[in-house]
C-alpha cells in the first residue's frame, strides 16, 4: 500500500462498524444511500447441492458515490445487484435504501444488464419511455423526457430505430438512457461494457463519467476488469471467490476525468489485481476440478 | 422489385408447363378421361361451380366452420398454454396428457364426434377444435418457457408488475412463438375441417369433394382440390407469412435487406 502513497486510501474498516450503522449517520459519514447488512444468499444448484453465493456482505454506498465491485467470475457480484434491485430475495440480512428495507423491485433502483435487456419489439424511444409508461406518466411528458435522455447519450437521431439496427455500444447507451428515464436514485450496472470492443468501451467510460457527474446518481458498477473499476470508481470493493465476501475496499482518490491509460490508474489497478489474483486462481482451480469430474 | 417480377415470371412459366404436360398426357390416352380428365374439363367445372354459386356457398360455409372452430381453439389454446406455463402441477399432469393427445390424428376424433353430436356442424367444430387447440397450447407454453429471462427481469426492474408485466413484456416477448403456434393451429384446423366436412351433411368444400366422388365427377373432385390448396396457400403462405415476416423484421431475426 505504501508503495504508491496517496493513490490508494486506507482500507475502510466498515466490517467493524456496520452493526446499527445503517440507520443513523455516523460522525464522519452522511447517512448512506444504500446499506447492505449481513447480506447472504444460499441457493440450490441443479444437482441439488446447496451453495453459499454471498456470505454476510456489509457495504455502504453514499449518495452520489460511484462504487465498483470486482471479483472473479462466480463470486456472486452480479447476484448482489439482483438483490439490491429486489429481483432476488436474500436468504438472510437486508438491503436498506435510504434506511428503508428493500422488499421488491422499484424504479428507484434500475439495473443495466450486460446483454442490455432492451426490448426488441419496441423502438429506441419506446424502450426509453417504458419505465415512465409503467408509472403512468402521460404521453406528452414521456416524449419530452425521452428526447432529453436520448440527447444525453447522443442518440436523438435513432429514436425510431429498432434495437437490432444499432451497434453494441449504441445499445448500451439506449439501456443507460432507459434506466435514467425512470429517474432512479441508484444505477446498478452489471458488467455493462464487457461485451464491447475496446474503443467503444473507452468512449462509454467517458460518457458514463460525464452522465454521472451531470445527473449525480449513485452507481454500483460490477466488473471483472480491475482497470475499468479504477478508471470509473470512487471506491473499489474486491470480492472473494465463492462464497462472495468483501475482501478489501480501496478508496480511489485519483483526479477526474481519468483515462484508462493513465499511469496512476494502471498502478492502482496492478495493486488491486495482486490482491485479486489469489481469488481468480481459486476460481480457475474450481473450474478445472469441475471439468475433470465430468 | 425486379426480383419479384422475375419470381412471378418463373412461377407462371412453371404452372404453364405443368398444365401443358397434363394436357399432353391426357392426349396419350393412357387412362380414360373420367379417371384422368383434361385441364379444360377441370376449368369448366371450376367456372360452372362459381357461376352457379355452389363454390361460393361452399367456401363461405367452410370458412365459417374454420373461423368458428379456429377461434375457439385459439382462445382455449391460449388459456391452457398460459395455465400450463405458469403452474408446475398443471404442466406435469395436464401437460403430459395434452402432448399424448396431440399425437392423435384429428380424423380419429370423428367417430366420437358423430356419436356425440350427430352428422352436424357441431361435430365438425368439435373435430377442428380437438385438432388445433393442442398445437396452439403447446406453442404458447414453449413460448413462455423459452422466452429469455432477461426480458421479464428488465420489465420487472422498470416497474412492470402483474398484468402490466404480462401485457407489455411477457406477451410481446413470446410473440415469435405465439405466431408459430397460431400458424400451426391454423394448419391443423384446416386439415381437421375436411375430415369433418367429408362425413357430415353440410354445404362445405369437403362435402363438395365427397359429392364429386359420389357422382364419379372427376373434374369436380380436382376442381375442389385446387380450391382447397389455393385457399390454404392464401392464408398460410400469404397472410401468416406476411405477419411472420413483419415481426421477424422488427426483431431483426431476418437478415435486413
């Protein structure tokens, strides 16, 4: 840690102060937007075996914060987003949003999926207005907002297009616009740029950083790409391989706007990666064992 | 546009050659004309049938049977399909029964239908409904099951619940399967229709076909067969195809031209 002083902040000691810390403000922190308390998830695999996917996760996310979660595949980091979104139910523990317990889906927490999940039977503008339509916002008002958000992601020209006519990067931008159009407090992004080529991803990093700054949303961003996490996040949480636990948290104080190529970004990423490598090896080993047993 | 013209040209030429060959074979006098009539006789039978309105009436009656029977099948099939897709108990019990019933050729329902309903229109409707409901049901069920989960996740996430989720997300997301089911249901209904009509005393196309046989009127038999093929093609190959292509285009399932 001390090798790069000032770049990586102290590991947050949140593991110790979580109990009861969600409901009230502590001395140095405003009440968190999101607070995960002892969140665990067990599930049954198809072979009937019980798996602990997430083990007592304690995390707090401040309003307007950009939190990135990195971990090897199979660490339950995507599952965590589903829990926050209310799409899955935890086995124990709870998710608090503005100190209120999350019990089901709500448009204050919107997911952006890796496979974007846009509706192919709707046009770009119909996709973007979908959330407002579900809320019962009148049509004229919806159209106005759609314009606004399509402008934000530079896609005004494509409002009448169907999804299959767009490139991968454009699709993710539509997904971002669709998510923002419901005016959520929290954006939950599940490896949204993993399937994109490097150039498109760079571009979307810039756009996401700009949109985040302009709209002031809270973002929880899951990725397996450590550099991406350092490039974007205010804080990076490293998850262990199965069961998923918070291994360590890094505060990223690098000045913005950042670039993926910045040496400071690369240096910090390398440090986190060393921490993560152990977990990645565990996941690879397990994969290898599973393959051998087949 | 040019390609369309070319295709139609080819098809016209193909049928011209086919009819030419037919006329030529008749000329060879291998079979007597009451067994193998010349195209001209069949044309006359077609023309006379339309002129004395008997074909119009037959088509009208048959289409009424179809619309009624198919309509009932679609409603019943949809309800059953949704029920099966959303309830595991129903799926394992009723679902298995339906799949095994589906293997029954619709003509095999006829004796039962005649005993229950007599030689009436109701017997025909019954056979149509039994023949096509199940294929609609099965496609609906597969549609609901195979639909990518991400659509319902995204829908719920964006605030769609209960009927809104069903109407705005699940239904459109399973549309490709639904259209396949409707198309298949129509094809099964169309086949069942003639099984029913040939035995019952109505004025439908199937009865015309049977009358042709009773009178040893070969041109009439062939004329009605041509009508059946033509109507079948119009609905299946033109109407359903158009709906299907439109949807595929929208979804990007077709290579866009």
